[in-house]
């Protein structure tokens, strides 16, 4: 029985027949009917006498223990219930850069039986309004530094009634309200299948969707990939760049460290220089970021080799083999690659350092099953490209969205990725299914061409798409950001150099027949390349050959 008095989320779940098959075969996935993930991740640690363990650190010397985080979360939960009128099931917008107060607010919402809807800090009022309207969000806890956009969204979305701002110095701020309330709070006795978070997809294909995750989903994510692949220890210190609003960041920088009693260093700014400095200042041992960031960070290899860093996780987009090689050469550390999805909450295919294979993402992690299907939903033989399908203890539940039928078919979650599985069960990424280029009858995967280009020293970043061509149907076009300080000129000579380089690296028919040099690539707030926006960058300076 749900603990939610506001049943909006349960009322807008996809029907059971449209949801994927869920698997709970591992012993650690046998969850009780009543479950509150804040109790498991935070309160249980304190109750077991580990409240004085470091939980969160941040620049400026801030250090919170598990007991500190619990006390703050309890006070905020009391503010939500006693002053803001929150009832279980209400949705709460969270808007902030990665900082300790955002973490405290997230746990407060969960404790009070609310549904956390964290948003990327770069979102504008128009984007926030769409989220508020979609999720019918009535409450918000936001960092004062983002007040302008939140206030503008509130004017456009009157359903948002109660807003408090933290990191606020005066009596109207959340901190002043917290001081009026107890640091004790009785967590709502939620059902394991009560929704506790709505995660909006990052929009690589244009229109975000709201994914619904239960309390048991949060605990299942903690029980699978971290335990069986990452294997963190209580003394580990996590650090990284993905926003907590992105499920990659929520897991990697908050849920997973807390699931083993470790700590996390939260950085509001996570440029490569800030990350390197943060690793040194906080004694970080586990780094969580995207492939593009690893390419840039590799320039700091000497400092990183001298640091405490021991494990590095790459996810968020495909990891090119060239980036894996570059990182290993720079730091001596083998990357742990993984593919996850907002719909699945976190990583479901991966391999640890000992089992990593260049070019392959890994194998299905314990708790999950994966296969490759053809267009008719039938498994294909090893070595054949098809649609990646996965099932496990987590899965896709879109909030009131007809696209549920596209993602879930015959019990499988179809992630939208084209993969092949080799004879050993390793999954090798090819492309997003909508990023496959068909040129003169050949199927060409954009990431493969990007990987070949990235191996050239002149290329800092690149994105590859297919563009219309009267003779071939499509041709391969690359958008290239040149490496700064290398003395490279964006001219026809370099175009030919890059084209010849690709022809030597992969099948010649895959080379980019058009190359356009750009200063930056369009990316989401989580760092993912938005290939669908590359068309808008096109100019006449294509240099087709």
C-alpha cells in the first residue's frame, strides 16, 4: 500500500502491461514491502554507530559527517512538512549546482515521502516551466544563485506554490527556517514501489521525458554495479563532474559512496583544472566523469599520477578506444567503462579494470540480462549489429508518455543503442540507432568515425553525422574542434590529412567526405554530444571530396 497521499505519480505510471519485466534474482535484491531509501543510505549508517564518518566535503574546508547530513536533512524535512505543507507524494523541484545543501535537500524530500525532481543548474525558465508543468510540481528548494530562472518559471507555472532558497543569508532563507526546527524527523514509511524521484532525460534527441524510479530502484542500483564492478571501500573518496540532477551523477557522487559508508567531494565547478585540484585537495580516490573530460584531463597526467586517485569511471556517452589508451598512458589507470540510461537509473553493462577490452563496453552486470535484437525483436547471432535490449531490477517507466511503447517491448528495455555482442558476451557499441549513417548502401556508425578522428593529435573533439547527398543518399560529415596550442590551421590541407588518417584507421568507405572546423560542439548539461544539433552548424565551408 502506498504511503503517498498525493497519488499523482502512481496514477500516471504506465500500465503494468506496458512496463518491462523486472528481475530480482540476486539475494541482495530481495527488498521488503516497506522501504525508504533515505533510511537505508543515511539513517541506518548513523544508527549503527558510524555517524562520525566523513560523508561530504566541499571546497573551502567544509566537511560533513553522516550525522551532520542527517541533522540537516531532518531539519529541512521538518520545514517541508511544517512550514511548506508538503504531503507524501508531492513533487519537489531541486535546482542547484553540486553542493552539500543540494544533497541535504534531496534526502529531506525522500525522508518526507516526497518525490525529488532535480534539474540541471544550466536550465532556463522555459525549460524549468516545461518540467514543472509535466510533473505538476508544487514545491521547490533551490540555491539562491539560481533564483532568477526559478522565479521566472514560477510566474509561468502557477502550480509551483511553495519555494525556499538555500545558501541564503537572511531570515527568508531555508537556513533560517531550518534553525526553527528540530534535527529529529520520523521518516515516512514509504512502500518499496512508491516513486521517490523523477529524472528527466538529458535531451540528446530534443524532447526530454520524465522517468519514474521507486525507493527499491535506488537500492537496486546500489546493489548491482557498485558492488560487483566498482567495489568501493569505506575509505574511498568520490569526486566527479556530472550534476546530481543526472542519474549518473546522483549514483556516482552520492548514492554509491553512501551505500558503503564512503565520502564524496562535491564541486560546484568541475572543469578539468577544478577536478585535478579537487582530487589533490580532498584526497579523492575514485573519479566519475565522461569520456570528453578524460581526454582533457590527460594533459594533467603527471599531477594525477602523484595523487591518491586509483579508480576512474567513464559513462554518459561511448568511450572511444583512443581515449582509453590516452588515459592509461597519461595516468597508468585503466578506465572502467559502462553504459547506463536515465530510464534504467544507472549502469547495466560494464567491466572492471581486469576485464576491460578496448572498444568494448563490457558484459551485463550481475542482476541484469542483455542481448542484441533485430528489427523483429529476435536475438541475432554474435557479431551481428542490432538493437540493445536489457532487463533487470530497474527499468523504464515514463511519466504519462506514449513513448513508453517505443522503449519497452516484449518485456525488454530498448535503449536506442546499436550494439553487437561478441562470442564472449562482450557488448561493443556501434551508435545510437538514430545515428547510423547509410551511405551508398553501407552502414556507418558515427562513433566509429569519431573514434578514428580522435586518434589524430590535431583533434580535440569531434562529432559525426550523415548529411543528404544526391548520389550516395548520405555522406559522412565531421565537425572538428582543433586542439589548442598545436599550431593547426583549419584549412584544406588539414582536411585531407584527417581524411587520409581515417582511411588508414578504419575501412576507407567510412571516411568523412566533408569536414567542418568549429570552435565547440553542442552538448547537453551532462556533457553528451547532441548530434541532432550539428546540422544547424553547417556552412558552405564543408570541403567535400
